[in-house]
């Protein structure tokens, strides 16, 4: 990460429409923002769509960056908000489970025949790529609620308001997302053996 003066010089260059400054900002934040987008989407193509749209929005709205908080945090917020917007637009295609619904009805049967004693050792050997892969296997509703709660520090009230769902549905989706993440990670580890 460049020093504050260097970053400010890049921001100033972007505000003037300097392509080299824009390329430098894109290069500087590309990897981190791609990781953010990957957590909210089902595959790399969708992540790239959100990422590209996000960078366009960054450069088109750079004059709105007030300097309160970090520049990286501001870019991240844009990427997350685009992911939330995408979720809202396609919400009718997504299943938001209420407390009464059964997880197996939507996720399918994930094999649970693993030994509890080996579980902790296996979980510690999980790579970031395996976590992203497991997240992408969750339903869009689970994935979105999980990311907002775990990575963006939203409360369930915040999630309910952002997604237009009840607080109970947010809590239920989060609990079921956690359960499915664990099952998917264990299943994937067993398939690698």
C-alpha cells in the first residue's frame, strides 16, 4: 500500500482524468476487491462483472470520497453495495429461508460421516481458496447474509433492512449458512483424500 501522500497523488490524478493514475489505483486495489466480489458471487465471471462495475463507479464518483475513513474502505463499500444491489434485483430468484424451512430441502444432502476427532485438524488445513469455493456453493441468500454478517460486521437488523427481509430470516439464514459452510468444507476435504 503506498504511503498516504502517494495514494492522495493517485486520487488527485484520477480526479483529473489521468489514465495512468486510474490504472495505478485499479492495480493497487484489484486483488483485494476481487476477493470481496468472489465472496458475494457464485463464480469468477459474476465476480468480474461486479468488480468492473465497481471500478467504473469508483472512478465516476471519486469526487464523493470525502476522506473520512480509508480510501480502500470506501472502494470496498462500493463493491459490497453493488453486491447487495445485485441481490435485491434478483431477489425473486433467491430462496430466503424462514425459521421453519428445512436446510436439506434446498441444499441437498451433504455427507456427514466424518469423525469428530479429526474435524479440528481438517478444518485447520483449509485454504482460503477452499473457503471461497464453499461460499460459492451456498445459495445466494445464505452467501449474502453470511458475508454481510461475518465480513462486513452488519447486525442482523442492518442485514434485514439492506435486503428487505425480517431479522429472524437473517438470523436463520446466517445459522444455516454456517452449518452448510462447515459441511461443505468437511465434504470437500474428504473428497481430496
